[in-house]
């Protein structure tokens, strides 16, 4: 995994120098997923956020359904990773703070 992450970071560096947005987006996606597998959630979220931004920026008015599907997949991956950054707070609320959980549910 460590070697894969290093190679993807090298690819990202080269793609950035070449201003190749599709390659950057692909590298960020793969890095984000690898970091997620390694339980490095904060870095995963950063990479997936960059992937999502690049997927949206690459989009234009003449977009195809394929481009929209890419954006939707990027949004889902980012959402899952971001949700996992908050899971410990949620677990605490559910297990230890019933009043806090009810307040949270009422505000939503």
C-alpha cells in the first residue's frame, strides 16, 4: 500500500506539472480510496474533496451523462469519507447522551 501511495503521489505531481486535470482527478480518487482503506480518513477526505472539485470543474455546459455519473460517484465517495470523520461523535451521542441526540434530531 505504501508503495502504491508513493507512486500515485508521483503521478499526481507529474499530472499537476502538465496541468492534466483528468489525470489529477484520477490520482486524487485513487489516493483517497487508498487512504480510506488504510484508515487515514483525514487525508482521504482531502483527496476525495480535490477529486470532486476537479470532476465538477472539468464539467461544461455540453456535459454528457457519463460526466454527471462521474460527478455523482465523486460526491458519494466524498460523502462517505466525510461521514466517517464524524462517526465517533455520533457513536458517543447515541451511546452516552440521549438528550444531546434528541436535541440534534429536533434541529435537523
